[in-house]
C-alpha cells in the first residue's frame, strides 16, 4: 500500500488505538508518514470532539479509578472533570499539532444532504 503523499481521513477510533498503542502496522505507518511530513492526516471537528470525550472517559477509568457508568459519574463530579481537563489540555492539542492534523468543520449543509 502506497502511503507517502496521500491524504488520510482519520476517525476517532484510529486516533484512540494509535494513542494507546494498540493499532496495526498500517496505521502506525500512516501516522509515521504524517509525522515526517510525507502524508496528510485529515479529520473533522466532530471527530476531535468525540476523541476528547472518549479520552476523558478512558482517563477517568485508568487514572482516577472510575469504573462502570463512568459518564454518569463524571456528570456528577465537576471537580474530577476539571482535573481530567487539565490532563488532556496539552495532550490532544499537542498531538494534533505534532502530527499536523488538518481539522475540517462539519457544515450544516453537508448534514442536510445526507439521504
């Protein structure tokens, strides 16, 4: 598969598996080429929103011991959400900048065109 010089749309799940080291060899190669400037990663603002949310939940479970029903527990614990926000504040934006991820806005008219 030729990766160099290509643009790749990256969905939330691909970001998550890459960030957590559980992706396949092709995904690693795509991100490596993007890091070296040999390919372009593109995603949507909606995917970044979802990435931040899912990373918040994963971090709540891993670092703060929140188990089942993490989303419900986070909704009730604003102080914990603020702690996690600080943890994620630099991680995701730095990652996106390092890999030169282009973020496109999801436009209302695109959604209305979906059959």
